[in-house]
């Protein structure tokens, strides 16, 4: 007899649990409780420790493996391979492997809102967002800071565009909401963010943002666009961020599609 399929709410709860487990183990690796070269407890022990299922632990381990922090071998266990990238004053290192990793970025940084307004996308903005001209959006502009950084140097400037269908509800509930707006959209709609489409380009810092970012106009920066797709296929949010190049690094992990790649032959 086949198992009943999980509801969207149950799936989201599972994702939240494994993201929490992954974050907790990452913190334990960072503070030396699991040194590089050591092995993590087995799945059963971790499931008991965090009061979650083994499937949740396996999902968390996959997230850590995607980030390059651990390696896994059948019958050998899960070995710690690297420390998390250190966070320094004025700098943020970001490793992405899932929707939950993007959500965690919002948790680990502080948002300082500068402006909230409703806009209609002209041809230029529509091209930047990837929507049709004339579409209405709620724009929320803010800087992100690292909590505890005495210099209060912004990591980035971000313009978040929320689909007009959610404008009133988001404005009513955004005060005190510290996580990314995607999680608020999930709460409002009862649906999940199924996909985040990301593009990164090299740009110069716009003249009008240089002062607030404490950077030289047209100095090197990364422009990051993220389109948040709300199940079953609605682009409900787009974020456009400008990160000064000396304050942000982006990491990703790429794996070979061939399940059994041939090993390179050793040289003579």
C-alpha cells in the first residue's frame, strides 16, 4: 500500500526542520565541536539529538555535502572536510544549495528599510525584473547589515519587488518580519516557494547608491537578481541587489552528471 502524499504545508515543515539541523551542525563545525577530519554521529544518533526523522537528517547531510563541509561514504560515515567560511566585519560569504540557504541569508543579516512604494513596471524595469511592462509591484528598498558590526557598513542595497496581488497583505505584516519576504509570501498565500532563479553580473556601483553603501561610484560590485517562483508557477517576488565586491563572496558546488566518472590516470 503506497504512502499518502504529503501536503504542501507538511513538505514546508520538513524543509524547515532539515534547514535547522544543517545550520546547527554547521555551527558545531565552526566552533570546533566537530573538527575537520572527524566524523559526525550516525543518522540515528542525530535524529535523536534533534528529535527529527532520519529522512530529515539525510536531507540536512545532503545540504552540508553540497556546501563542501562534509563528505559521505557508505559504511564509513560522514566526515567533516572543511570549516564554514568565516564571517568578517563588513564581509559576508554565501554558499547556496537550496531555497533554505537563501532563507538563512535573511536570518543571518539585518535589514534596514529605506523606502516602500508601489510602482508600475515601464519597459526598462520590466526587462530588469523579467516581467511584462505595465505590471504593478510593491517595491521595498533596504540595506543589509551584519549584526554586531560596529562599523554598520552595508553588505548590499536591495530593491525587493512584491507582486501587486500581495501588496496590501505584505505591508500589513512586514513590520517585525526579519526573514526574507519569500517566507512572508508563503505564510500569506499558503503556498511554497518552489524555485529561486538567480543571475549574477559584474557592474559598477550606481552613483546614487555610492554614498549609502560607503563605496566609490562605479567601483566593482555584483548585481544579483533573484526571481521567486511561488508554487505552482507564479513569479511573486523579484529582488535586485547591489553588493560591493569587497564585502560579499558567492560560492557554489558543481557535481559531475556522470554517476561513475572515470578516474584520471596517474602520471608516469
